[in-house]
C-alpha cells in the first residue's frame, strides 16, 4: 500500500475501484454537515415565526363613560398576552392581540364583535360591563367564536349559547352574598337601594339583593336614576328622603358614579353604612370617594391578600410599586390564560376545538381562584368582601353563598 498523506479505505470492490479520503475533505464535509443542520434549525425557527398568529380580540371601552373602569381589564389582557408571547406563544404560534374599542355602548360592542369576526379571530375576551357583553355575545354565538368575559356578571349572559363563558361569578350569587353579608355581618334591618335603571348590571344586582334581603324585620326602599339624570336636584331629593327614612344601609350597585352619590349623602348628614357591588373596584371610583365616610363595603372577585400560589406569583410579577391591583385586572389575566390553556389542550387555533377544550375545563388554578365548567359556563366561586377605610379598600371577609 502506498504510504503517503492519503488514507485509502478498504473496499469489497477493491479491484473494481477505490477512492481516497483526505483529512481536509473530511473537515470540509463536517463543516458542510453542520451548516446544513444550522440551516434546518433556522428554517424551523423561521417557519414558527412565519406561522399564522393566533388572533384574540379584546373588546373593551377605550373611550366613553366606561373607559375609566375598563382600563384595568385592558391592562390585565395585555399583561397575559405579553407573558404568553415572552414564553414562546401557543402551540408554536405567536398570540396577536386585536384591541377593539366598544365606545362604552351596547351598539358599539355589537359592532366590535362583528369586526372581530371579520378579522378571523380564534376567540374574544370581553366585555367588561354586562350590557356590553350582552350585545356582543349574540354575534360571537352566531359566528361560533369562543367568548370569555372577565367580569360581566349578568345572569343571562352565558344562556345566550355554548360559545359564551366567563371567569367571574354571577349577579345571582353576588346579590345573594351581599344580602347575606348585609343581614348577618352588618346586622342591617332597613335598606335604601339606589339603582341606575339604564344599567343591566345595576338592575340585576339590585333584584338579587332585594330577593335575599327579606324577613319579618327587614324592609327596603328603592330610588331610581339614570346617568343622564344624575344631577344636583336628584341628589338633594335622595338625601332628604334618606334623612327621613333613616336606613341602616344604602346599597348602590353602580360604578364610579356610586362614589359621587355616597359622597353627597355623607356631606348632607346621612350616616348609614354604604354597600356596593363589584362595580366599585376601579381607580375612578376612589378618585370620587369622600374619605370621611365611616363605613363602606363592597363585593369583589379577588383581593391582594388572597393566599394562593397563582395569586402570589401574579402580585409578585405585576404588583411591584403599585398601590393596588383591581380585581378586574386579575380576572382579565385569568380569562386570557384560561383561553391559552384551552388552545394548548386543543393543540389548535380552530374555534370549534377551542370551544370543546373550554367546556372540558376542570379546576383551572387561576389568580382569582379555581375555575371549572363542569355544570355550565359559569364558575361557582366565593365572594370576597372588601372594606373601604380612609379611601383604601382592604380585605374584610369571604362569603360562601353557594
């Protein structure tokens, strides 16, 4: 055999032919193989990046009267989507958030849902106010789009169809808990209800409260208002009536306008305890709050003292340097993450498959508690009661009204 720098590889076809393998050629082939492998990896990444994103529409109020309270929901959705994408997206696809302004009206919510459908979204998160969700839900149902509301509590919402879900409790449960809290914890016997009759939320919650606040020694009176008619003259009439009626409790199931009403009654010498629903949770509410009010409570879906691993992690991630996090923000975060869980289990961005996965959700550990759809599309949860002290909401108790 010739002895030189070439290496001759033995071959069973030695007589027919032979070939020489040079070390330099070997190195070149190794580099070539590595280059091909790298190209395949890059190609795979490019394919993932180029894959059609999973589009989720978020329908909330960016303008109009509801925008001040909706900002927390918008924040929670953005936090969840960013977190998902920072971790690589869903099933190898980026989540694209389509934010649509419902302009604080039911008709605007219907138009927003139709716009979301035309965009080909896989799901809808929203709305915040019940009246807005009730307008958007029929569109989602007709188009077969999964819709998850974070905080619309109106009882009839999910009865619109199998496409409509929520991560919050209902007004029926909330109203029952508020009535139980008023009679059992506050020892109230006489209640004055001030109800915005232009709001589905206020009407539903007041009806449930009235149904629960009954007994031989309990009475309640009701005075109605609309946002357009909430003026100084109406406030003066209600203050005069309250001073004559002398209720133990003034129940105002509204939004941030409730703070204006309570502040006026307090300044006019009404010393009753004030009670509200989960609509009292926005920063806009506290900017209008009258701090000298002695006793006030409201129902909430979550409190920053809620001691669960998911809640602690959420506060650690998003609560640094903040005065507080609204429950609607935590609920919106849960709504997106619940959808993400369904997409992952479905292994698809197909609407029908996501719907099936959502319906099969059992004991999902959200920031605001366990979420299950074993008996429908309404999770059954405890109601958190917060007390307002010196203009700041603080955890008071938890009411199980199931």
